[in-house]
């Protein structure tokens, strides 16, 4: 296969998760960019007998533009490996780990990487008769404010910031609508920074990006609505803190077994201590997304970026990646 270049690409987009609409936006942008630079592209929404579409088209590479469950959690990656199609992004294990925020935090803590203190909330603790007691115990252990999150959900769906006890009870109830595993973590007051990483054997961090949401919280609306957040590159943090963030980002990327690309999200507190919030193995690629902005600041166009991912997926599958 040496010297051969991938020409046919299937872009998987849509899917069944609550992030379907964002996935479609991401996928269409990727598909358009790849077609513009000469790839033969087929868009596939993985529902029904989509495997037939794959087998009929016989792509050189499958570009996974799915977000959330059945796309970002290792399931589609495992299927593509069984079918024998090279695909973009991280493999089965890294995808599953990073999708499960609780498991990812446990790996990070084992590796000595700072992440906000947290506690898992069981389904039993969410029952009406237990809710107030659970909230009181969380406040005693972690203090307020707290961030409550479903463990396996993306795009800030189901995430709430609770600043008082009654808000915490509601936040817990809301989070359990999206997952059976929910956790509360200490709210870190400070600067939100994201470190986008590209590469596998020699990964590198793209320029750090500071997020300034218009509403004070980087929620679903702030992420995907033009004008609802400001992206500042480079992030306005001291040089030594920036170097520390880059180091922690690479350590997190390697510890979780990521490859090709990922985005590591941080909060930096008032004492300039960085905390890893999560690692995203399929970050958004819409017009308002973070990784493409960091790539642009590094002189990489969107078409160059997605072409790079296709070429590296092909090279990794044929062991040609340096």
C-alpha cells in the first residue's frame, strides 16, 4: 500500500444521540471541505442498514463525525474495526474512556493529573426521599457552587451549575434524564482554556484558546450559537501556566490512549492552577467550534486539517504513520 493515497471517504454523521443536529453540522462541513480538495465523499447517517452503504461504496477511510453515544463511545469504532475500514480519531478503548467522564477522571487521577474534586451520585440518591439528604451531603463534602454532569454525554447537555441547595437537587434530577451515572464536581472559578492536540506518534498542542462565554457559562447555546462566546488565541494566561497546560494536555492525551486528534478542556483557578475537565475525542468541527479555530491560528486551514486526519487514518491502518 506504500505510496497509495486515500481517495474515497465516507463521512458518518447524524446518529441517534441528543447531539444529532451538531453532528450533522460537523459532518456537512467536513464533507464539503473534503470534496473541495478532490476526495470522493459519501455522507452516511448510521441508521437502518448503513453497513450496506459502506460496503457498496468501499471507502478508503471512514471519517467519524458522530457525537455522543454510538459515535464517540467506542461502539462505531469497534464496528468499523470488525468491518475492516480505517477510521479517523481514537480507537475503541480511548473513545470509551473519554466518553465516560467518571472513568476518565479516575485515569487522570491515577496519573497524577489534576481534575476538579468530584463524587459519583447513585440512582438511589436521586430518589425524591433521598434528594435533599444527598444535596446536603455533597455540599458538606465539596462545597458550593457545584457542577452536576451526566457521565456519558457531550455538548454540555444535562450539565448544570448549582449555587444553592435547591438548585443542586434540580440539577441532579435533570442530569439523570441523560445518563444512569451522574457526578458532581467542585466548580472551579477562573479562566476556561482548551488545548487542541493533533498527531499520534508525535502529538503537538495547537495554540491555546481561551473561552469567554457571553452568558458566563459555556453551555450548549454558547457553544453553537454565533456571537455567544468569544475565542481568544492565544489564551491570556502567564507563559509558565501555558506551558503547564500544554504538558498536562499531552499527558492526558497519552494516558487515555488518544490518537490523531482530541481536545483537552481546562479550568485555571485564581491561583493559576490548571484542572483538566475532560478530554473530547471527537470535538466539534462547526463554524463556532474550538479545534478548527486553534488550527487556523497555527496556519492550518479547515480543508488541510480534515485532509490531514484522513491521510493519518489511512497511514495508521497501513502502519505508515511517523
